C-alpha cells in the first residue's frame, strides 16, 4: 500500500496558496485485498532538507481527506514541503509520499502596489477598427501595453510575481511571456473578490537591466458580458487596470520589490481591440519590437494611478484557465479566391492559430467562427450580438502567425476571408481553452452511440467550465446559470475533479444572495439582478451538499450554511402555506421540455422540499441541531402540502408529466403506498410516446435513475438508445459532437430553432452522464457514505449493451466497476481502494451460480432483489454468474 495524489486545498503543488490553515489530502493504492490505513504521520519543512516546522506525530486514524494543517502559523511567500507516512491495518509501515505548497501574500499590508492604467485625458479612446468588431459606442479603447524598467545589482536566488488585473492580462518579463495562464485573473464577483496569481520568475530575471511588462484588455471587467451593453453601462468599471509586485530575493537575505506605481509607462500596441464576445483585432504593422525588454520604451507615456487601495484581493484557489490541447483542421474548403471554410471536426471552445505566408503589408484577414453550417456556409444567427470575429492586418513579412490573446469563441467551423495564397490544414489549428481541472473519470460501453454521448458530455463540460460554469460559450451570454450547474454537477464530478472549481464558484453564488435571502439566477450577478427561480436558486443548497458527499468538503458547507438557511426562510416567509407559488422569480419551470408542461408550482414546491431536506442534513453534519429539528419539521409540512395539493389517490401527480412524476419519486414526496402507481403512470406516459422523453433541464437528470431504481430499467435503456426526436441519439445521428441546448436545436422537419436561444454546446441535457457511471457501469456510494468511503457497486446490464465499464479517481483512490455478457454468463469486475468498503450487487438469474476468479463461491454472499449482494474490503475482484433472466 502506498499514498499518492497528494493535494493541498484540493490542488496539487499550488503556488500562491491563500489559506492560512490548508487541508491536506492523499489517496491510497494497493493490489492487496483488505489493505487499509491505520495511522498516518505528517511532517513539514520550509526547505526540502530544512528544519522541521511541523510534526503531527503518529496519528491513529484512517482519515486521508481534508486533514487540517496543525503546525505553526504559515508565513507569506514561503514554500512548505510536506510528507505523509502511512501504516497499514496490521500496524506495519506501508509507504510515504511528499509534495509541496507555497503561500501567497497572506496579509493585506504586504501589498505595496497601486492600480495603474491609461489616463483618459492624455490618451482618449480611438475609433473602432471597423465593422468586423462591432461595438455599442462610437469609441473603443485598445488594450494597455504597460512596462517598467528596473535594475538588479546581482542575480537573485528567488523571484515571485504577484499580479492581477481589472480586466484580463498577460504578464511579460525581459521579452518573454510569464507563465501559461489564459484570461487571468478569471471572473468572480469582483466587488467582493478579485483573484491574484503567483508566478515563479526566478529564471527570467537577471543581473542588470530588466523590464517587467503586461498587456491588459477589457475582459469581464468592462467588456461585453451577458446581454448588456459594453459602454457606458459597464458592469464593474470603465477601463482596465493592472496591479502587480515583483519580489526579488538575494543570497544575503536582502530583497527588492518592484510594484505598479507612477514609474510605469504605457501606450497602445498592435492589438487594436479585444473583447471576449466580439473578438480581437490585431494590426501587425503596429507591433512594438522589444517593447517588453530593456531599451524598448520609445513612445511610452506615464501611467495614471487609478486607485491606491488594492481592494478585495484573494489568492487564486483553483486551477486557472489554460490551453489544454491543440487541434489540426480536418478540412479546408475554398469558397472564393481568398475565402475558405475550415472544419476542425468537433465543436470546441478556444481560439485559432493561423500561419500567414506572403501577405502584403496591410492585407486584412478576417476570421469568423460558428458551431454549425447552413447550406455550406457559417450559421451565425444563434450568436446573437456576439460577433465572434477576429481580424488580422498583416505586416508584410514572409511568415506571420496570428493567435488572439484576449478572446475566446465556441466553434467547429472558421471562415477565413482575405487569406493570401492557398490555405492548407497545416496552416491553421485550434487551441482548446478551459479551466485546467484534472479529468479523472472514464466511461465506455459496447454501443458506439452511447460512447459518443459520453464524449459529447465531456467536451461540453470542458468548453463551459471556463472561469465559471457557463451555459454556453458562443453567444452573447456565457453566464453562470445556477440551475444548469446544479443539474450537471453530479455528472461533472464523475468526469473530473471539480471540487476546487465549484467551491470557488459557490463563493460567488453566496455573495450574490440578496438581503431577503434570495439567491440569483446567475453568479456572478450580471445582466439578471432578480430573485432566482425554483431549481435555479436551489443550486445554493444542492451544490454544497453534493461537494460534501462527493469530496468530503466540510468547509463549503460551513461557508454556505447560513445562506442555505436564509434561502429556505425566504421561501417559507413568502409562502406560509408551504406551496411555493409566490416570489418565484422568472419561474422557468422545466426549462425547454417538449410536448408537455409541468405545473410550475408542482416543480417549485418539490424543490422547496428538497432544499429544506438537504439544509436539514447539512445542519446535522455541522452540529446545528436546533436548526436541524426546525428544518425537518418544515420538510414534513412541505411534503404533506405537496401530497395534499398535487397527488391524487390513484398516484397521479398534478400535470401528469414525466418531470412531475420524477420529482415526486426522486425527492420522496409520495406516500409509500402510491409509489408503484406513480411509477406506472410515468412508464405509461413514456410508452405511449414510443419511448420518447418530454423532460427539460430539470427533469432530464432524474429520468433514467428513477426508472432504473423503480424496476423499469428497460425503459431507461430504451430512452438511452433512442435516436428519433426528441432524444440524445437524435442529435448524435445528425453529427453533434457536444450536447445541444435544446432537443430541437435542429430537426429534419423544422430546421434550426429560433436563433434567439439556440446553443449547440450546452451541458445541461448531458446530466444523464451521472447515470452512465452510477448505474450502467455501477459506481456509486451508499446513502450514509461521504467521499466514497463506502461504495455501492450496482452494475445494471440492459438495452443492447453487451458490456460497460467505468473508473473514477475519487478522493480516496481509484474506483472501477464494469460488466460483460457472454455465453449466458455475466462477468463483473470491481476495484475498491484501500480503506474503503463496498457493497457489490451482482445481477443474476441464479444466485447459486456466482463464482470468483478461482471458481469458488464467494463467502458471505446474500440473495437480494437483483441476484446476489457481496460485502467487499479493498482490492480487485472478478465474479461471474448466470446472466439475468432477461438477457441470458
């Protein structure tokens, strides 16, 4: 047994950590059955071989998740190396592993920098760069090019750059880019928190003359965001600004700080305009050779000090945005002498890198982006106000490379207009952008269509986990919608480790709550400053609970509980009869359902009950027992009101829609005696539609799980395999490589849906992915388990599948489960990490037929409703049995 995957505050080797008492975690692996940790010891030093600053001593505990730092207070700007040693269940030493973290600036008074930017009196806005970059003002400001020269008497032993922007920025030092972060500092509730980044620049500074520089564009701070105008109604401020300090340390213990101040200078450069929605315009003739290196300051003028207070700075707590991949074009088709349509083979989020050869000085090349074609040309009507257009004006060199810095697009196709000569696939590539969260899960099965569905789900998650969990990456919206996130969070955490990403975003959700306790529809709050709708505001309860159950993140519960409680009391205060009919915001209902209309008060009251239940459970976890008792009593009242108002004696739920039944069944809102009848009504509705769904955003995540858990896995699989409209398979049959926003985004009978709202990359309807992992392959945890300590492995053969398997890197280690069918027998395999236990359900028609790898009947097997139940310790297992009756 050995520890691996060490993390500090849910990240590997974080640079610039802001938590004064971080949580330390590790995973365990072993090929030996029954392996478990009985004790651990953590030691920490300030240098790899330096003096010991903390020794936990040997702690008798199986815990591996979220062990708090219990050493002396952490010092700012200090790297700590920590090691964990573990002992196994016999008390024998098992192994060790080590890692490091480095603190950022932990105290406000350590910031000496001031905010600098352009003086609008000396450098006014310039004319916009033409119709290719639309604006809602006659004037647009080019990004800032900032620089500061400084001298070092000798080469330092350590150098760190701490930087952020009101806008988005790229730092540079001595002519080279610093780091690999994109669109830093990301997007948060800027009035409450603005993230700064930490960079190790020891190898980039040198003795003698140096230049620290940066380019800063509008970004989310003052560019186009959401549905709103860019100027003069900016969301946060009227112009971009930069804040940074470089801390240089020498061998003798002395140090030098170079901070943003009046000694900096700025001027416009080659980037004439840059906007996240509209695109970027670069005139290569205006490049400033050597501007970010010593001696390159010609034409620069003094900056203006815009603010002397650093503001609400916090260290970046999760993985930043990065370029995570590059795709070569799969085809280039000429449409006119200098116009081409480029296909990258899949819908993606990012930007294009274009190589230009032999262009004349001033030659204008225009790149437009689209997700889909219409009649062989770009379909851009669904982008609404977002121009998604990049412009490059050539300098006239033999070979030039254009790659925007401060924009991103959602696209599969790019139109290149004005290109000189012949454009080939080797001249153009796509850079994939998203928060660099670790993707840690995999699902696959025998059906290529279902595998494509899983691929589409994962690709939509990548593209929309950019700064915040967005609804779509292409049009003029890209907002952090709460319902979309809470519906998809279980699937997201199957595919990737989203613990730090969601925990950080939950701070924005809580910060957006109003004084009456209402969450908002989106976070950060822009464009839509109103009380959240049912299922939307409930994300403020559901996501923290999910992070606790999945990752053992107690901190997010502690930070969110008061807001959760305020949300419940807000609903109760305005709905004393416990039917949520008032103060429902812009009640969306089961958004984008088809062929049915779920009554809004049915959906709302069901969510009122669900959020009250989860808030009560949270109160119990946190030891707030008085609130827990109050909330459980309230939950009982809501449930009774739901039954009295919306459930008939024959088990029919008001509205008689699939989503209405799913909510009542999934949230436990029916008398037990009426559950079979309600399941029958749900099944009858699906069957009368020839196994087609009607669910929208809210119902779709519950559809297959509820059917499978109530004995109708046959219908769940029929829906999964369906490829007629409406279904997941319909979009795949028509070439989808990401999840569509709506079932009817494009149909054979009606063509494109209204361009007013029609995204082809929108993860919500992909929330079925949780079921693929959790029931099709079988990886789940028992209701009382936290962080997958007690696994519930329930593989579910069905449909036209002959095999399925999945694996996940959980917070405790790798879990795997899968099954295959051959010659009338089912084979089930499972991997349980050290320290965990598992309940494994083997579906079989003959419980006596179960055999392990050696051909022996496993001890302790118990007959169950599905066949046989086994209780397993950690290890790797394979069992075979007679196939379930329906498949033998």
